[in-house]
């Protein structure tokens, strides 16, 4: 029964991943391997009806191995998803945004030439660069959403601060600035996506006006917390919402414990607590004296 429950949980994760799949050979290969795992699950579960303790123990051991294999395949698939997001995000930022910028400059120059012949028409054409600039801003925000460049260049705290700054609501980010929090890239990416999903849910579904993102180390365990003042998460969204299942799946991948609770006075608190890890928190080194030799 324990393994049946686990397989049910994996089904939710599977739904999440299928929504991300595109026509990329890497996705199809891993999904095919996951289908094979599921077929083996069914055969193994049907074979656990025997009363022979040795046979049952052997079947359970094999099933545990299959579960672990499936988990590795799911992580591989999620990595492929993020790689594709990174590629698209970089294409938007490095290619499309640059092209739009060049178009804005050309139209600005054209507006000046047109104004010499027709002032009113020149004024109308002169408004186009501002619209293109707005499109560039939207494109850059989309690129950051697909691939948070700051995460790789400056770390998780900087990426979360940037996330808070670009959300159309009162979003604040707090973390212990007296300490340096370092996470491996994959772990940091999953935590960032959890925060991103929680903030999006708070604004879109709960109508939150004020949101706080917190990152800290409590009793030696890294904790990410997102609290809002919205109307809360309805039971239907809590049980059927894809975004909540996405967060649960990501927390499970990194071995974290995700809780979603109502706050006193209204709102929701999403908290992801990671296992105790060494070398996650390091004191900041004092800046070197510029006068020192």
C-alpha cells in the first residue's frame, strides 16, 4: 500500500512534466523510459500477492530500485525542461530584444526625416519607438521568467530580489545579509521556481496585495517562505491546482518538506524546508583593507 501511494504521487508529477514536453528527442526518450518503469511497477505489484516472506521481500527490494530509477528519470526530464527554457530565454534576450532595439533606433531616425516633410506624420511615427521599447521590456521580463540569468550570475538571494522587483504587487524579499547562503545550481533553481509559483498564485488566484519572500537558515536547515495577505487558497485549487502540485514535486525532487498553511488574520504561507546540509551557510568574509599592503 505504501508503494501504491507513492505511485499515485508520482502520477501527479508525471502530469506536470507532460505539460512541459515539446517535440524534443530528449523528452521523448525519457518519457518512454518512464512508461517502461510504470509497466514494470504494475507487474511487480501484481506479484506481491504471495505469502512467501522471502519472495515478498525480494519484490519490495526490486520495486524500491524501480522507484529510485524513476525518480532519476524524472529529474533528468525536469533538467531537460529547464535546458529548453534556458535556450528560449537566451534567444529572446540576446536575439529578439537586440533586434527590437535596432528597429526602435531606425524608426526614431525615420521619424526625424518624416517630420521635415510632414510634421504631424513625423510625430505619429515618433511614437513608435516608445511602443517598441515597451515591447522590449515585456520580452526581457518573459526571458527572465523562462531563465533567471541572475540566478547563475549572482546566486539565489539576488534572483529572488529581482523576482520581487518585477512582480506587479508589493513584494518584499528578506534574507540574512550578514551571512552568505550558497546552494548548488539545481537546488537553487528548484527553490526559485517554488518561490515564483507561490508568488504567481498569490497574485493571480488569491488577489494578494502584499507578499513577503524570506530565505533563512533555521536550526541549520535552509528555509524558503512565501507569505501573502490574499484571500487564501480554496480547497479545489489546493487539491486540483497544477501550480501547487508543481511546487510539491520540485520540493520532493530536492528532498524538501513543503507545507501550505493559512495565516492568522488571512492569507497563505508556503514554506519549503530542506534537510540539514553542511557548508550551506558561511559567514561573509570581511572586506580587505584598501590600505593594507
